[in-house]
C-alpha cells in the first residue's frame, strides 16, 4: 500500500524553524484552490504540513508567507486526548520534498500581512 500526496498552493503563514534537541522541524499550512466548477471558483482548502531535518531548513530559508509552493509527501493520521477526555483526530502531510512553484517571491510578501489570498470569508 502507498500514501503519496502532492500539493501546489500558497504558504498561509511565515514558516518558523523549531529546534528541539537534535530534531529540526517546521509546521505550516498550505492553501490549495479547489477546481473551478461552472465558471466559478469552488473554494480553497487548508492543509497542515510538517517537515523535518534538511527539508524543514530548506522551507524556512526559501519560502515566505503567500508564496506559491509545490510539496510532496505522505498523509499521516494521529490522535490525542483533550483535557476533557475527548479523543480527537488530526491528519497532516509529512513533507518529503518542497519546491518553488511560482518564481521568486515578491517583496510585498515579506513586508505585509497580505498573503495574496482572498479575504477569509471569500475562501469558502
């Protein structure tokens, strides 16, 4: 059996490197447009992504909020228990590879909160 995931979308937040002991990681969200249906955009999905090691370092040093990114990896499900004792589940993409998908980032991405995405209420 095989779990392969390839996405092309925009970075929702600035990636920040997390270094705990010998483990280097980055967590970020990727906004991916849904296909157009009947001449209208049908929305956008947000996927939680995690990368480790050199891939995490590459993402943090080369990508900024709003930039178009192509990633590949695999889906992973995990579960946890809340303080109230409820079991919760989450699905993340473990990123194996990240690549540039839209050329050099515009300087506006680094200097402003505008991520190039439509307002949140228009994404649904």
